C-alpha cells in the first residue's frame, strides 16, 4: 500500500476501486479477446499463465489511481496529488475557485459516485476529482462555492444594476471567518417543461449523429451478400415498374419518423430533470437522464448572454440561450434546452438583471450593408454555379437542368442575403452592447460593456469604398469577440465611444459628418 | 471619427518590407516560371499568365512597402494602446492599458539587419492582440519598458 501523506490528505471514494477496473476492462476487452484468440489458436498450454494476467492486469492498473491520488482542502487551498513516479500536485486558491461542476455517467450513478471538476478562472486549468461519493461531492461543492458568497444571490428582476466591478463580488468580510456559511436560498430560474419537447425535432444538432449512423449502416449494407450489382439492377427495374412514388414516400416517412425518435430521445436524455437556479452568487444547472451533469458558473464571471434562433426552431417560435463567461472551459455555456422564445428571453433577462438588451430594437445598418449582404450570398451562389458548370461540361449533361438549378440557387442566395441583412444590427442598451448577426439563424449577442477589453475597426478595400467597417469588441468572455458587421464607420466609432467612455476619448476627433447619422 | 495614431513606424521598415516581399514573390514567380519551362507541351497562354504574375509581383514589391509606411501608425498613451495597419484594407486596434496582460517584443534575423523590432501587446481576449510592426529597436525597448511598468502597477486579473 502507498501511505497517505497525512495532514488531512484523503483518498477518493473506495468505490472507485470498482469503477476504474470496470472501465479498464471495458477499454482492454478488445485487445484481450484478440490476444486470447491468438493464443488459443497456437497452443493451449499457456492458458493457466495468461488468464490471471489478463484478468488481474486491468484490475491492478485500475486500482493504482485510487492508491496514489489524494486530495485535501486547507483553509486557503484545494490540493490534489497524484502519480507514483511522476508526482504531480495541483493546487488552487479557494478564493480563485470559479466553478465546481459535477458529472456522473451511468456507471458512476450505479456506484453512487460523482466526478468533480473545479475551475479556477484560467481556461485550461481544471482540477478533476474522479470520483467522490455523491454526498461528499455535493458537500465539497457547497463548501467551495459557499466560501465566496458575497452579494445577495437573489437580486430581484427590476432592472437594478448589479455591482459592475468584479472585485466587489469577493468574499464579504462578515463571512470571511465562517468555513461553511449558512446556505443562501436557491432561486429557481427555469425547470424542464415537457411541452418543450415539441421543439426537439426542429433542433438539428443531433442530425449529424443520425447521418453518421446511417453512413455506418450503409457501409455494413455494402458488405451484405445480397447487395451485388445484378440484384441491385433487377431490384431497381422491378421497383420502377411499380411505384417509385410510393417508395420515395415510404423512405421519406421512414426518415422523418427515425429523425423524430432520435431527436426526441436525445432531448429527453440530455435535458431530463433540467433545472437552472441561482445560488451562492452562481448559476447552477443540473440535467441528464443517464449521465447527469451539474454545472456551476459564477455570476460575476458571466459577461453576457446569447439568444440563438436557428431557422427551423424559429419557425415554431423556439430559441436557445447561452451564457458568455470568462474562465469557463469553452466560455459559451448552453443554459437552456430549445424552448419557447419568451422563456429564453425571460431567463436571459434574469441572468443579465436587465430587461432591455434582449428585446430592444436594433439599429439597422442601412442600404449599403444590405447590398453587401446580398452580394456576399450571390457570390457564394456564383461560385457553386461555376463549379457545377464545369461538372456539366465534363459529363456532357443537359444544360437545361443547370439553368434551372442555377436560377434556384440565385433565388435562394437573394433570400438568404436578405435574411442575413435583417438579422444584422446593433444597439447600446444601458450597460450592454447588443449585436445582431447570423445568416440563417438569428443570433443576438449581449455583452456587458464592462467586459469589453479592446476594439478592432477593420475595413476591407470594398468596405472603404462605401464607408462601412466591421467593429469588433474584444472580450475575455464567450468566443472572446463580439462583431458588429458592416456598420458605417462613424457609427462604429460613436458606438465604441459610447460603450466604453473615456477609452477612445483621446483619439476621437469631431469632424463634420458627411451624412446624417 | 477616429484620428490616426501619432507616430509613424521606422523608415527602415520600407527596406525590410521590400526585401521580405521580394524573397516571397521571387520564390513564387521563379517556381511558376520553372514549372512553365519544364512541363513539356504547356500552351503559350500559360507563359502570359506567368508574365502577368511577374508584373503583379513587381507592383507588389514596389508599392506595398510604401503604402504600408503611409498607413502604419502607432501611439501609446497613459490609458490606451492604439495602432493602425494594413495596405489594401485598414485595421485600427485600441486596447486599454489597464487590460493588458503581456508585452512581447520580437526581432527576426532580417529585422535585426534593418535595426527593427516588433511589439505585441496581448489582452485576455484571443481577438485582441495588438502588434506594432517594425519600430526601430531602441524605441521598441523604450515602449516595452514603459508598458511593462504601467501594467505591473495595474491591479485585478484584467478580464
């Protein structure tokens, strides 16, 4: 046995001894079976020697992490030590803990375990404890997040500004000496409503999985003995004799039904028991049927939200909501399942503590921006048409089809171009910069102006000719940039100046405006 | 409107940009010419394309550094870093000094021959690094020292 280092160091849950070998066996099963078959074909004498090795190997390997990993929580730090030869020690100051996420796969849940991930505000650096007993995990989460309880978590939704300074959300002196402060009441923001299931088929995220699965199936089908060219040809002739329409119809209905089942099942698996609440000054999300997730984002680190309405979802009045945060693994955290737009906007407003930004009308970017939006899509369509024309010429196909296809593409390009222009826009709503974007999907990004850490004004040659610019607000949150596209240069400068007063102050000169703003 | 930043880059930059553009374009045009000569039975219009490429390359080498020198400008005030760059397009970048996280300076072998150095100022955003290309080395050292002093005095984690 490897002894614990003492001084409050503890091991992970002993039930990990069951978890890891099962995982290890799962990973090792293919090579082991291959090896066994290889051996059994050559000679049977080695069996008694080999069998214990292949059975015990994964178990020993699985047990090592439990023996060698220890963690402790001191007054100021959380520390994790692991490894035998290369000992690594990860530490995080408790006042830097920004997020504590819990996750449990089905196997974890059977064993009553939770995987704990502690984020410290530095993007890639997370401390992982896999796995703790569920009760320990929840206690650890509460105590880690409880330590830095500060501003009242339950701010009412009346448009009152939160303290804008992130330092103001540090540990309040009153709580500083208390190890585990009295738990603040959690304020629920949203919970799953199964009538939202109607949005599942209109959210195409899982289509990729389905197509991948079908691709795999078709590969298998290729291997089937019945599927050779002769049978295919004769089957095809037989089919065309009868009812092409009926076959196509059946395939379409079958595909739609499959999609319905897959999308609804995926929605249920992912969002079962979904609950979003505000506690300890953090947003806390739990969901999942088989694998449960519990994600915590510190509210002081949430710099904005993004409401996305993919084209299909928008047809049925649905939307998705993400938060833009700093110091979270990928910055953009989806905090709501596809749900009615009003719900997404309501929760978004609750997260922002402001009513305006998600509903305020956007300033349009004008006819020149519309022209660019149209041209961008038309150029894409022309690229495709040229490629198609080359193909047509190569294969000597009928030109009528190309003309029809090209016409359809151009019409589609105009429609998409107009749509992308209508999604374009910007606004400055109180302390929030709002940017509208998206070609097919309508996206509205809201960023706290306090989270803006720089500006980029970029003009291509074409944009300079017509006085437009792309204004980028750089930030540490979310995707690290918010772009206001094709806005008039003077409007862009005025917007940047108004959003971050003083930053541009020295560089802005008043010039007689050539056009009315 | 935004006014241009106060300072030009070093005049040596024209030489540096000319030489580096010349090296890149010479490889490209030379490669194309060799390919045209080597491949048997290449039609005559391919030669015209190579010639056109050469003309464009010459224009690039002659014009690009001069336009760049007129466009590129920089300024560091007590509160912000402001740069303008580009030669066909324009890009203006501004970052508050209070949000600056790192200050790097870089000097390649060719840059050293012209006595130049570049400074890159990064913030917590991947979209926000600001590069001042081709300062003369002495100015660059001064600017780095000044920026480092200011950022060291700033509190908070600059996000």
